[in-house]
C-alpha cells in the first residue's frame, strides 16, 4: 500500500524560465510562446491535483545589455501558485555558475524534506547548467527526471521524455519512456476595446504572429505579397526579432501592417479583428522538424481559417484541421486568393478533437505518464 501511495502522489519540481505576460515586452531574451505554454500546463496540473512547485528563473540578455541581478527586478504579480526563484548574477563568466549553485541549494533542501513522496524534476528545454546540476549523483539519486524537449536535441539520462514535436517523438528510441504532448488550445481571455490602429476598413485581414527567424517563414509572406495584386486585404504582422526587412517592405507595400511585439491584450484585439491566420514555416529546415509552432493553439481558439504549411513537427491529425499548403509563395498566395474571391469558406472540422484538446486533458496525460515512470522505476 505504501508503494501505491507513492505512485499516486509524487512531488513535482518544474524547472523552467518564466516572465509574466504583462512584463514580457521588457525581457527580450524571454520567449512569449515558451512562457505561455509552460504556465498553462503548470496551472492545469494543479487543477488535476498534481503536487507541483515551479523553480523558475528570469531569462535576460547578459549585463550590461540586460539586468545584473534579474531576480531583484520588482514584479508585483504572483507568478504561479507555488514557486521558488533561482537567483543568479547575469555576467558572461558567472551566469551559468551562479544559476547552477542556486539550483543545487534548492534541490538539496527539497531532497532533505521529511516526506514519503517520490520526487520528480521536470526540466523544460534543459539548459547546460541544469544538466551539470543533475550530473551530481548525490542530487540525481534523490529525484526522477523528466525532460520536456521543446525545440532541442534530446538530453541523455532522463527517466522520461515529453516531446512537443511529433517528429522528435517518433524519431527517438522506442525503449524510452516517452510522451507526445504538444499542448492545447488556449482559452480566450476577455477582449478589450480595439485600438484605433486596428480599425478594420472592410478589408480581409490575414494575420501572422510570432518571431522573425529564418525558420518561421515570415520572409516567404513578403514574396507572397508580390504575387497578389488585390487591394481588398491587408497583411498584419506582429512579433519580435530582426525586423529591418519588414520595415523596408512596409515602405513599398501599404497593405502590410507591422505592429511589433504586442502585449497580451493587444494581441487578443488583433486576433479578434483578423479573418485568416498564417503559419508559413519552411518544411525542409531541421529546426522546424523539432519545433512545434505553438501559435496554432492561439489561432485555433478563434475558429477561423488557418493557412499553414505541414512540417514534420505536426501530428498528422492537423492535416484534417488546418488549410495545408506547400511552403512556396505561389501555393500560399493561391490559398489566400481563394478566401479573397470567396471560393473558400471556413467550416469547423473535427469539432470533437477541438473540444477535447484542452489543457486539463493534456495535464491528465502528463499526470498518468508520470505515474507510469514511477511504477517502472520502482520495479526495475
């Protein structure tokens, strides 16, 4: 009976970066998508009665560009329900060393708690300093380790692995304890009154939200615009990264509207005004094999058309959910024109799948997976 109690009630320590959404514009090293994904899953794990604590750190650029002591920055809102911050000195030589020392101190304290619960570490996209911390057998022997692989290669030595990418999930050793869990549809938040800059002028709005790296395919959209002569639409783009090529394109094409990195409320207003969403990732880049475009979960919550390429990171079910196109400008332009000419309309497909794709269901999948890992470890 004691073993059964341990199996059902592990204590989870989640290690990952976190900045609240209302502060993220001021932390350029933070990934909005990573923050949002983690927080929704974390809070859903609490909803399904998982005993979990977040060991978080605030990612920032090296000082002097970034903050010297990121943990001293005053952030008034409560970050998560149960939390413990990992402190560090943000200089080139000391950042990883001080992060490691801070995490070591926390884990040693947790390992010495007088509890019969099995202890599990869940590490999101394990950075090198976490890897070095867990290489200490005095620490590692006290914890089972689950690695969440969001967009990196698989670290060794884990007791279990959670993959966001379907390709990575299928690729790695079948003998691994592994789970495919890309996430869930984000619930709609309260929509604020649209700002004047978002007033729609009887034009179809195509919207892209995300980063401007090569693998995101934003530059493909600029080539698409050269193939479309229609003036009854606008292309809205928001996000972060090197946007010099966008600013140049805007000067030559008034149909392109660039809004930069939006706050959560501003982004919701933009989603509300948009008619069709875009996800133009190139399919022949390895980065897109191992990285799941979590923006799809924002898009899907609005029940609007989503024109998307189909990278290997996507579960095959998405071919039945999205408007799939090739990753070339002509194919994307043709799809966009089909909506402009009224030849294509949106009808919700696979309603049951969409309803079931919620965060509590995903949290239960992870909860059950953790039980299996504990059972297997106890009987090995």
